[in-house]
C-alpha cells in the first residue's frame, strides 16, 4: 500500500528518524519528523480523495445504466400489458362471434374458421409477448471496465495509485491481482464469455468498448459489473486506514 501511494521512501526515512537515538531530542530531528508526517498525511489524504472521486464516478455510471435499464423495462412492460389486454379482447370477441355464428348458421366450417382465426391471433399476440425485447443506444466512451478486462499496464481511467493497487501481484505468492480476480468473477457468474465461444453472439465488445445497442438485461449486467468494480476500489480505503494505524503505532514506540 505504501508503494501504491508513493510514500515508501518517505516512510522508510521516517522510520529511520524515529529509530535514530543519536539526536533523540534535537529540534532538527523533531522538525524532520513533522515534515515527514506532513508529507505522509498529504499523500494519504490525496489518495483518499482520489478513491472517493473514482468510487463516485463508478456509482454515477452505475446509476445511469440502471436508469436506462428501468426505462427499457417500463416500455417492455407497457407493451406486454397491451398485448395481454389485446389477447383477452380477441379471445372474448372470438368466442362471442363463434357462438353467434353457430346459432345463426348451420355451417360448421364457418364456426371452425372463426375459432381457428381467433386462436391464430391469440398465438401471434403470445409470440409478440415472448419477443418483446427493446434495445437502446447506450454510449460509454470513458469506460472503467475496459482496463480491468484488458489488464492494461497503464490505465486510461484509474489514477496510478488506484491502478497499482488493483493490478499488484506479490511475486512471492501465487495470488492474482484484484483486477484479474474480478474478471474471473465475471466469468464465474456468467457475466462475460470466453472470446472463443460464440464470438458473434457474446457481448464482450459491447461491455468493454464504447457502447452500442443494449437491452435491459445487458444494462443490468453492466451495472452489476460497475458495482463490483466500485467495491474493489473502496477496499483500498480500508487498507489506507490500516496503513494509517500502523504508522501511528510507529510514533508511539
């Protein structure tokens, strides 16, 4: 964490100052310690502001995505209600018409024709309910998910400190970075697909590009991925608090 926010060297010098017993009470040492504390606090506070800013941006983008999804769902719901009402009316009208024709005519073929015609209309309305899926043009040129997906060396969206935190992998362990772990979670939850599977049908380019034609389900999925990304970013703030607590312990020793 200290390396991620650029205070590793400052923190090292600060620790050496605290451990230096040759000038334990000199004014020069006290001033040097205060300067180091000020620099460390500045870095931590600045990083905390960056985290809050990025988290807010992700939250706003998630909310925007959810609003578009809600709009599509409302339009689909209105259409479906209309089709249901139409189906009820057609069914009732067809039954009445068939009954009237049956009483006034002895032609069974005519009655059968009315019944079949009504059934066909009801079936058509039912099919329209099943395919009642709307699309909307949804753009996101500044895409937070792109760098996560591509595991970019340098991020065009996240500040260096946050990107270092998300992509850091300890060379001494086999643990994957948070960014890679997040992508694995997307695969596990079925939110994205392997590029080799159904390359024409998967939505990876839609999610990680500049946008395009989204349905309500795709918008919900994108909103979930943004929410997951925000959760990983805010983890850094918890680690910052832990770092601050550890630095405070140094001063008390």
